[in-house]
C-alpha cells in the first residue's frame, strides 16, 4: 500500500480511532494518519473499539466492517447511540446492500478495499473539516438573514441548529439537519439526488444517491404528520425531492 506523507496540522490535533483486524493495514493507516498530524489510536476487534472510543473520544473513527468479537455494523450501531463522531467504514465487499445497511445504522461514509491511501486521507480531511465548520457555527447567508424559519408547526432555528415541531425539539443527526436546511432553503424547488449529494455531502463523497433516500426516510419519520403519506418532503418522480414546508 502506498505511503502518503504531508505536513502536520499545527492548529488543531484531531484524534482518529482506527479499527482494523488486519495488522498490516492497521499499521499502514496509523502511520499515514500520524504523518498527517493526527493523534491515532488503534483497535483490532469490535469490543476493543467500543472501549477505546468511550475512553478517548475520537474526532473520527475508521471502522472495518468485518471484525472479530463484534462486527463493524454492530459497533457502528452502538457508537451512534452514544456519540455523533463521523464514522468511515471499510469493507472488502462492494455491495450496495452493505452500503445501505451501514448508512442506515449511522455510518457517514463508505470506502471499499483495496483503496488508495490518498483517497482515504482526503475523505478523513473532508469529514473533519465539516465537523469544524459545524462547531464554528458556519451558516449559509440565507439562513443567517432569517435565523428562524417557520413552516406550519415546524421551526428551523439556524442560530441553534435546532428543529422544533409544535414547540418541542426534534432529535436530528447533524447530517439530517443539514439536509433539511438545504431543502428548506429551496422550498418548492425539485432538487435532484445528485444536487443534494453535492451540496449536503460534498463532491468527494462516494456513498451513492441511495444515501439521500435513506436520510429522507429518516427525516420523514421525524417531521411528517404521517410518514407513509408525506406532505412536507415530496418525491418528484424522475427528478428527486421537493420541500413543501
């Protein structure tokens, strides 16, 4: 596997947890991440991964799908209930069902083995950059001008990155909020899955358009009066989705 070196990030040291049972790959990942300036912890099975994540509170987790003791799907499911850290899953299987299952239980990204180290490092950097932007309160100009947008009993509070329904907070994951916010900014417009992917996940995300469908389903469960017959987020046949409010 290629070795990718770069200058250190002296402004902020992000912590990355690498969970991989193959020793050679685990060591290569740790080496390259360290050369990038990250503080790296490693684990070689699912149980050790949970222990390390709870103890060290990483900023990002690289998680192999096939692990001893607890597999990556189970580890991801447990971690997502406890923390919102970005999770990038590794798999030797390029199967859409695997990708969908991983995304449904909370993975943020997916990369298939064998992969180039440069591509993986770019993914890590992109996810950590988005986390920093969210933490700094980065907002789009449209939302900054109107910090609270109201759609019937639904309120989007940009200043607090909070959604309320009938006055009660709705528990949204960060990416769910980003998706809803983007749809709301383009109320009444039919948006393609590709446009949504590019604007919400970024051009370098390779999870596929099914990612959008999964997150739309989650949003409907949380904000629609009847998710089986959505009236807020409408499917536009042959196009994508439209937010009616």
